């Protein structure tokens, strides 16, 4: 009990140890900022990976099945049955045609990726169907198309407007391929939250796409969704075996591996760099406690003279270091979680305040700053901070315990 009382007095008193008090205060602030920054960075990087996985895989499928020769898949219903039976974790299989085309509207033109699928397939593709912001999906089957919000803004389009799709080799004649164009009506506008898709994707009915791209009754690919996206490799191997050598099976971990690998590497590097903040705060703890020990030499000598044990002296300074670590870590956790949970609101506030764009959709692909708190990582950060705080206090505490009371009083 007396050790806690003395530790509290030394920690709060600035008499004869003003500079040590300032250094200890900086240690507290450094730990808080270091822990908060680590939590914010790891949460944002986790959010980036999760959102990219949801958006990219949600639009492209966990697995893409194509004909080995890249010819249209004619008997795609049979292929879908085989895919569904290949593994019980397969949740959906969507046959569709996917081609590049030029979109022309209101005097403007730009390239786009045209996806064609049935209305039932569209309803099962939740990333799009659940994010239709304007229009009626039922009009989709009547020669209508769905476009992204960004594309609608670029062209100045709204539901009911007309768009023309153009392909350079749409009509085959004895003299070669001729361009082909066709006019469609905007049936709806979707917003998946990823700018690349919201400005570059056009979705049309399957029959219209087959006719427009001259695919007959076939499709160019089958998108497959599975229950566990992280363990997609085993499922893709089973599908490849079930379909045979006439099909090419590619999962997202191969097609988009570079993007997700870059996110993981960036997260690890940022975590390593920001951990230095916590380490610097630990050195401040060592400096502060060392100066506090030097300023309290007479007090320590008197305590030893009246019979206080060495381990009690050591425990006093360990308590001071532990208190700084615990309070700094606690403040850092509270600050980090508060920012992580409200980071998009903070971004919007700073943008309004500075009259500038801090998070551009064009650069970061996403329409808002993502954040996902991993409680396991938060626990590791807290434990790391507390352990380092105790280790930092250990050396000054042992030095204080080893002071010779006779020599201390003599000097």
C-alpha cells in the first residue's frame, strides 16, 4: 500500500523533479499517440482489404470459368449444374457475357465493359441489385441497361435516357467485319461504392447481349461465388477437375493477387514504422524514471535506512512506469477506436474545413474511407504497449533499488 502511495506522489509531484515530470508527460502522450495511430492504421488497412475484396469479388465473382479456347460456352446450364455439384460451398453461379464496347450519349463517348445476364442472375448478384439507386430493375429486361452512378454523372444521364453502344467488329460480311451500334434505354442506375465499376460498367439483359455481340445462345463466362472467399483455391481445383480440360478456371487470388498483396505489404510496413512511435515513448519512460531516480536519491536513502526492502524500492518505480504505460495505452485505445469508428465523418469534416478533397475516388477506388476494427490486433497492440512500458521501467527501477543509502546520504 505504501509503495502505491509513494509512486503516486512521485508521479504527480513536480517539486525538485520538474524536467523528469515533463519527460514522463511526453512519454504518456507518446504512448497514447503511438497506440492510437497503430489502431487507426490497422483498422483502415483492414477496411481497405475488406472493401476491395467485397467490391472486386462482388462484381467479378470468386471464381471465373471460361472456355479454354475463349469461345462462347453454349451448354452453360449443364456447366452451372456441374459447378454447383462440385463443392457444397458454391453459393451461386452466374452465366454472363462480358465484352468491351464504346458508350455514346449526349455527344460524349467513352469505353466501357458491357456485362449481360438474365434478370434472375441480376437479382442474385447482390452487389449490384441491392445498390440500384434509381430506376426499376423490372425494366431491365425490356431492352434496358443499368449504368453506374459515376457514368451517369459523366454523361449527364438519368433513368429513361437513351445510350448508344458501339463495337467495331459487330457485323461479319464477306468483305470483313463492320462496326455495329444499337440504342438502349437507361433502366436503372447503381452505385457499388467503387469508382472504377461505377463509371465503367454497363449491364444489359442476357438475350440482348448475346444478340449484340453475336454470341448466339452462348455466354463468355460463368461467375462463381463461394461461401468462404479466403479458401477459394480448394473449391476452384474441384471445379476444374469436374469441368475437365475444355474449361479454364481462375480464382480471385490469382487474378487480383497483386492488389491484395500490395495492401498486406503496406499494412505491415506501416505497422512497423508506426511502432517506432511507441518505442520512442518507451525511451522517454527510461529517461524520465532515470532523472526521477537521480532527483529522489535522498528520499530513497531515507527509505532504505528505515528498513524499506530493495524490492519495495524497485516496485515503486515499476509502478510509476506501469501507470504511465497503462494510462497512455488506455487513452490511445479510446482515441484510436473513436477515430476508427468515425473516420469517414472526420474526413468529410476536414474536407469541408479545408475546401479540398482528401480522399479522391479516382485514386483510392472507394467512395468512402473504410475502417474495420480487428479486436485481435487491438489486443496485440495493447499487450505490446504494456509489456514495453514495464520493460522500459525495469532498468531505472533496478538502479533505484541498488542505491547504497550510506553513499547517497553522504553525497
